[in-house]
C-alpha cells in the first residue's frame, strides 16, 4: 500500500454536506451552502501559516520635546492561522535617540490570529537629543523569527522643538550705585533653560534715563547657547552729569532664534540706582550786636552745593561758655534742593569776648533714600567788647555831657553872684 494521504478538503466538505442533507433536508442544505460561500473570502484573507507583523502603536508624549524622554509602544501581531515560533523584537536606536531600556525583548510564540487587542505590546524608553530637529525622526526595529532577522520599514517618532526659555539669572551693577558723571557697568547673566538658542542679542533701552553707553554700544551680541548654557552680557555705562538721585527703570531686549530659525523677542525690566552723595556748606551768614554783656543775633546758613536733595534738615546750635542761647537752639529748616539755601537765626546773650570763639553747629538731614546724615561744623565767631565795638563802628559811642554841665553850673553861679553885687 502507498502512503496514506489526507482527503481533499472539497471531498470532506461534500461528505459533510451529504450527511447534513440526509439529516436536515434540502432546504437547510441550501442555507448552509450560502453561509459557507460568504465565509470563504474571509478565511482566504488569512495566511495558512504564521504571518508576523510589527507596527508603532503609540508614542508618549506625542509629540515629544527635544531633550526629553519618550516611550515608544510597538505591537507585534500574527495575522496567520498557524502558531509562530519564538519571536523577538530588537530596537535599533540611532541619532537623535538613545535607548534607555533593553534593546531586545523576547516575546515568545504567537498563536494563530493573535492580533488586534490580543497582539503583544513591547515598550521602549528613548532619550531624545536636545538638539534634535523638529518633525518626524526615524527609528528602526528588527524582528527575529526562529533565527531569521527581518527589518521592516522605519517608524516615525514625532519630535517638537520646545519654545526656548531664556532667563535672566542675575543683574550686577558695578558699583552698586552710580553718581552723576560717574562710570559704571552692568553685567547680565542669562541662561538657556530648555532649548538651543541661536544669534542671541541683548539691547539696553536707555532712552529717558540718565545713563549713556560708555565707549561701546548699548547692544551686545552673545551668539549661540546650547540648552542649559549660561552667558554674560557686559554693558559699560556712564551717568549724565545732571543725573539726580533716585531709582531709574529701563528695559533690556533679547532677540534670538531657535534651531529652526524661528525668531523670538523677550524683555526684562531693570532698575538702576542713581545716588549722589550730599554736598553742603555751613557758614555764619550774619551777626548783629554780639557785644559783651548784651544780647545779639547770630544767623547760620546752609547751602546745598551738590546734586542730592537734603530732606528734613535740622540745625542745632550747641551750648558754649562764651554765650547763652536765648532762643530755641534747635530749628527745622525743611528740604533743600540742589543749589538751595536756608538760614537759622539765634538770639544770644554774650558773656565773654574773643576774636575766634569756636561755635559748634550740628546739622542733621536725610537723603532721597531715607539715609540719615549728621555733621557738626565748627565756625569761628568774634565777640566784641564795647570799646572794640565803638572802635569798629559797630555801635555809636555814648555822649559825655559832664563838661557841658560843669560849664553851665559855673555860668549860673557867676550870673547869680553878679546879680547879687548889683543889688
């Protein structure tokens, strides 16, 4: 006998139909044949052997930003009707991706028609290069089927370039405060937080301020900055000679591009402190009747000779052995603007004399930043005797009427004696 062969599929079907015809009758047979004819195309669409295919199921996040991590999920399915042998999937990472998980994953065998929700899912974690361009970036995989390697067409991972974030890390003024006419410098430390930046420029908007560029432009070219890099913009400046004390605000503008050439503009508000040191002059402005044993007047003046304002000024005349202060020793002068002038007037009773009696006058005030200042000026004051005052014409010498009285008395006596003789 020859080898036993399987009966043809159509003979088996004939026997099945004949059996059903005997049991169910001709009407049921017609219905069954119609159902078999409808099912034949569907069965024909599946391979009669294992048919393994791989697809990119999803990526998370989608899109992924350059410089971050993405999870790629691949689905491995069997579209054939027979069980496969052992299946492995290997991810072939290349720029701009770096594989963070195991490259080759053993899946095992897939039963016939194990697809759709029943397919095997393989996950890979990939790091995306910070300088990866925006768009679809290819990633390749390799399937190993029973020792045979198959590489399907590459898959696309969608990469998005993040909106560049440029931050101002520090603002340094040298010196911390600038006076009128003084040179200084501004240093801005900037950092590219999350993306590559190209052609970075920084420009100071100095219009309306008291600051001017000193020897260089108000614009500085910084150039390219990789993600996470820092850079310094240096601006030499000088304050106007007419700058008044106070806090001045200005804008700094940053212009730059991302890796794809998209232009961005960012600005930040800065503050500069203009601070002029107070400059003033304390003098004896006037005196009147400062004569030993008498009351007189002393006027002390304060002149603001600087650019800073002197606020809430108070003048105090300190005690002195040469005189008594009759009026209040402490007087409020108020505010003195630049080139302003105020006086404090005191009434004194002079007790002794001298050519240059040291008078101590204490001046206290605040500047525009509420910082307190206090100084004591020593002023030379001349106190006169009566004779000195007469000699200098400060006062008029008193008239001496005694000789006149003597003459009148003598004349009167002579007249009375003469009159008596006549009688």
